[in-house]
């Protein structure tokens, strides 16, 4: 089990309480620090962190220094729901720990769905993660008016992605695909091509170099046969031969220029 740096843990926990209290999140919530078995911690129905590229570093840190930041939870019947700290729980499981130190706060279930965002908004969430979280709130029956009342966000500020699958499930169960792959796939407008792309990557379990090549081919199909995308620029097809060149709008027609700009900025 990971060694706990108790003094550092308490210092971090108190710092979190003080910072969040100033935002009104923890006011009069009867916070308390408790130790719980990991099996008692249930995932929040609306987790927000998709991009977990630093997970290995987190595991190494906890194994070396112990758990320095509490998992924030609320009571749900006979178990506890994670509001912030899914990666910490997974890291503790990864290194063989059986329990975790947690901060319990007293909030309602209606409030709990908004806390994953409120507790992570200042931690570098990107637009894609926020948009996916918003999409799931709306799918659960939350209205835009309700969401904007409870969260510091303008719902019309997010670009439109195509979410037709559980991204957390895909990332957890298919190691061949990355967060950036899912972001690219979710930008594909054509539903059939989008599903075929995901299926191709997941089922064939191809490596990252092959995935990157495949996604370039998908983009090429979307753009049309006149253009061939390459990692280092764009090749323009002219007549019966291809001319390799850097993207230079001076050599393109107005229509071609608009198509390329619209396509490039969508990814």
C-alpha cells in the first residue's frame, strides 16, 4: 500500500477547503476527512476528465510520496460517489492500495451532477471535455437554462461535436485509441464514415502510426478527391499528375480556398 505523507495531505486538503469555500462550493457543507475502502467509492455518472495523459506520472507520484490530495466525495445511500478524483482512485488501485483518504461534503444529488465541472474548471479542462460533459447533462434531461444557472458556462460557446458513443468506455476498454483520436473522429460529420473509422481503429487494434495515417485518409475522403492531405502540407491534384507544394492560397481558386480553410479549421 502507498505510504501516506499525512502532514502534506492535511495541508493540501485544508488548502482545497479554503480555496473552494471562497467560491461558495463548500460553504456550510460539513466537510470531513475520512479513510474509505476503494470498493466503497462509486464513479460519478458525469465524470469530466477525458484526457488522462498524466496517469502514469500520477501513479508514480502516489507510489513514491503517498496520496497528497484527497478524493472529494458525497454520501449516496450506503456508498460514496466521487465528485473529483477518479484518476486518484484508479492510480491507487493500480499500485495495489486498498483504501483512500477522502474529503466528504454534504450536498444533494441534484447538486452532485454539477460538481465534477465546478471542481475541475480551474484545472485546464479543454473545450472538447466541456462539450462532452454538457452533451451528457442535456441527454439526462437537464435544460440549458438549468445548466447555465448552476454552472459558470455559456452553453452556446462550444463548437458542435458528434457524440454517439460513450467516450469514457471507449478510452477505458480500447488501448489502441487515444484521446486525440476520439477528438478527431468526433469532428467527422458523416455518420457512416465516423462509425466506420471508430470501428476500424477499435477492432483492428492498429498502432498509433497506422491510426494517424488512417485518419489522414478519412480527412482526404471528406475533403474530396481533388486534395490529398499529408502530414507536412497539402498536395494539389492538377490534371493527370500531382504537384507537391506547401499550402499557398495564391495558387488556389476562391472556392478551393474556402473548402480547404473550412476543412482545416474543423480539426
